[in-house]
């Protein structure tokens, strides 16, 4: 066995990659380096859109993710909320996924400064988890308080002042969908944008972005904030660094490791093939 | 901030379960199995409870508080789903699914052609020359070529030049376009893979940040030691099994 083959075999041990990954993520978390990041035009456009919203904007926020995805989505939703709260918004939170209520409570503790400024029932409300998927999404567009008689905490929605301003799809200035799946984006495009032309903003996992990119390109959404990186850029724009910005060094280190492994794997693969006189492509 | 005892216990459990689930990356072990089953059980129970709560708030509450008797109809259709446990009357479950499928399909189909076909096609009709912006010009040309090439690659019923694929001019154009389509798809898959790595790393950073938090650190260390013991035990068990297996097979060979 040649030296190249031995190295290739060592590199193929997956446990080695995992150990190195743990080390590469731990180092910048324990000792942040503050590697500078640039702000993409896409995130800047979203920022400008929210900046140009009228005072007291009516916003619906769909919380559609699980605890695992919170690392990527929560910082983005938190940063947007911090930006929105300066405009005295009316916000209706809703979840079409069962983990939504846990995630909403987490969000409240992630940005307590935002919720301290908002009064429940008047400035914001959480409808809780609604079953029915796309059917529920369509029903919300027709009239929220008629469809959801009691909110997540069992309080009657009929008496809540917020629904005087934000009840039907036509009332809303923006719908923000924070999701770890693809389906819910499609539901809102079909049930809120196409019939009522309500502007949509996508907050998505990095892995989801290529799937929803066509909606943004076709103008069916005003833009999207993608993953931890997008959230970090938004945090920079609003001047309030959060957990996403803190994680950027770890992201860079981990990506560097994966790139190094891809390059090394390919180099040794070709060396071995050339040593064995295997001509590629034949 | 001092957490209540119950919350501290919850943080410890979360830390231990996180470490034990990640231990699968090194070797399948008993603590991983325990965590996996615990997670599935809790998730199923939680979803069931929240489902009942949602039905109560959006289905039963309007009947009780508002006297909206119309809500009884969908509740009956929902209950019909349980018909599949009634043996010879299992067919009544079909009425429930018929209702759900019918409503869902009609809601989706109502706007799907505009949202998913017309808008997307319109968005792909791009100007091939953008004055004063060479980058956008190249981007648009590439996009149009990749869309045409990608679509052509999946057209299996018609190949220019016939079944023998004669090297005619039209076949050469077809070949070039499909190649562009393939390369476009490869670039797309590459981007998808890169973004998958990004998401998984972000998840990992989130969990590691949690595990290193002062409330969870003690539990993390204890759970890691336990996971290491479980992994070593799993390796020794595997080795013992393989030794016993090889001894059995050599014994069988000698007998024969």
C-alpha cells in the first residue's frame, strides 16, 4: 500500500472528520476571531423594504420550525422583530406546525426587549398551532378571528383590539414566513400572495433556499433572509449583534475544514489513480 | 439568572439527550437507542396533545361558545377516519379522506396554475442584453441556456437525428444544449450540497453553544463520559459477536 493510499484511508475515517469538526467549531466559540462579513444586496433590500413600511404596519408571522432549526431561523426573526418594533407594529403570530408553540415561547425569551414594548391582544397575538396545513392557511386569509375563536392561551379572539386592524389578508402589509420546510412557503404563495397580493418575506434555512428562490425571482416574495449568514447580515444592518453574528467564525472554520477535506480527498484520489495507471474517463 | 429546579432538570436532560444522539456519529450504542426512542415517544405524545388542543380551539369552541353547529360536520368527517379500525366497516374512513383530499385539492388547484406555472414561465423570459451591466447580461444568457438545456435533457421522446443519433447539425445543437443543461444542474446540486453543509453546521453550532452554556456544562461532561463508555461497550460486544461467529463457522467447516 502506497503512502497516498494510507493517507486516503486515514482521511476516509468519518470519525476523524467529526472530531476535527467539533474542534473547529469549539475553537472560535471559545475564542471569537471576529472575521468580517459583507452584507449581500438581497438582505439590504429586505432591510430597506421594512424600513419603508408605513407606521403601525400590520404583519403576520408564521413560526414554522422545530428546535433544531431555531439556530438558523430564530436570530433572523429576532433581528426583523427588533427592526419592526420601532414602527409600532400590529403582529399576528401563528404556527401551522406542532412545534410552533415551543418555538414562539423561545422567541419571546430570545428577544424580550421586543415583547416588553408590545401589549398582548393590542399589539400582538399568538394564535398557536393550527391543524389543517394549506386549508388552515387559506382560512386565515379570509378572516382570522372568525376562524380562530380562541388564541394559544385559550383567550377569546373576538374581543382583541388587534383584529380591528389585522383580521383579513387585505389588512396586512407583510407576511413573514420563518420555516424549516418548503411546503409552507408554497401555501402562502398560493393562498395569500396569488389571490390577495399580500407581500411575502421568506426566512428560510440555507438548505431550503434553492427551492424557494424561484418565488423570489418571479416577484412572488419581496425577498428572503437565508440561514444564519442572512441573520448575521441583518443583525449588522440594525446594529444589534446577536447569536448569528457570534456563530459566523465557527461557520467559517467548519466550512474551511469541509473544503480542505474535499480538496485533499480529490488530490489523493487522483494520485492513487495515476499511480495505478488508471486513466480517467476510460 | 437562577433557573427553577424543574428547568435545570430539563436542561440536563436536553444536554444528555443531545450528546447521546450525536454519539451515533461514532458508533451505534445503547444510549443513542434510548434517546431515539424517548424522542419519538415524546414527539408523538406532544403532537397528539397539540392536535387535540387545536381541534378544541378551532372546532369545538365555536360550537360550545358561539353555537355554530355547522362545525359538527367537519368533526364528523374527521371522526370517520377512525373507521379503519372497525374491520368490515373500514370503508367509511374513505369518506373522511375524500373530504380532506377534495377540499385540499380544490384550494391548491385554484391558484396553482398562476403561482406555479404562469409566474415562473414569465420570470424565466429574460432580456438577453442588459445595457451597461455585462454581469447581468451573462447571467441572463446562462439562465436561459440552462433552462432550455435542462428541459431538453428530460425530453426522452424526441431526439434530433433519429434513434441512431446521426451527427446532423440539429443533433449537435441538441447535444451542446443538453450538456449545458447537465452542467447547470451539476452547479445547482453543488450549491444545494454546500447549503446543506451550511445548515447542518449551523444546527451543530446551536447545539454546541447550548452544551457549553453554564447550566448544561456539567450534564454535558457526565453524558459524554457515559456515551464514551457505551461506545466502548458496543465495540467490545461487536468484537465478541464476530469472534463467536467466526469460531462457529470454523467449527461447522471442521464438522463437514
